[in-house]
């Protein structure tokens, strides 16, 4: 198992890695809207938070040699399913390859409106 770390994504806020590579797959921890430049949570609307989440995921993917097209599965957590439409518009801009996905409503850390985790296939 190889641990992935980049300063272009937020520091983990607990005892976990940003991502790990195991058996040819990247398992990325859930990302919320934390700005990696100052590690401050962006307390914006669902669109602002989703954009930051996607930037954070991108940074972890790049650090592992992957991109959004390598993602095969996402798990998405929303604090309110009424935000699904706005979230989905931003999500669709990044995940044009349409990986498998689950999306559920949940209580999220720091009062976040969205959290997304991904699994990608390493193509080396």
C-alpha cells in the first residue's frame, strides 16, 4: 500500500491519508470544501463548496498520476438532497466519463454541504 499526500489538497483533519494506492486502485478519502492554501473551510453555498471539493479531488488525483477520467466510482454525501440539482451540475462538469456513483444525504463534518470520495484505476 502506498500513501498519497499533496500540499495542493487539504491536510487530513484526523488519523487518515488523503488517499492510498492498493492493488492498482486509488482510494481517495472524502473531500469537503477546505481551501488547501490556508486549511480554512469555505462556508459557501452548494455550488461554491462543490467547486472546491472538485479542486481538492483533482489535486489528489494528479498527485497519484490519475485524472477524473480514471475514476470508476464516486460516493457523494449531501447535507440536503434539495441541493442535488445544483450539485449535479458542477459534478457533471468534472466527471464527464460518468463513473458509477452513490449519493446519499448525511450530516457532514464542519457543517459541510457536500463531501465526495472517489476510487480510481491506476493506469501506469
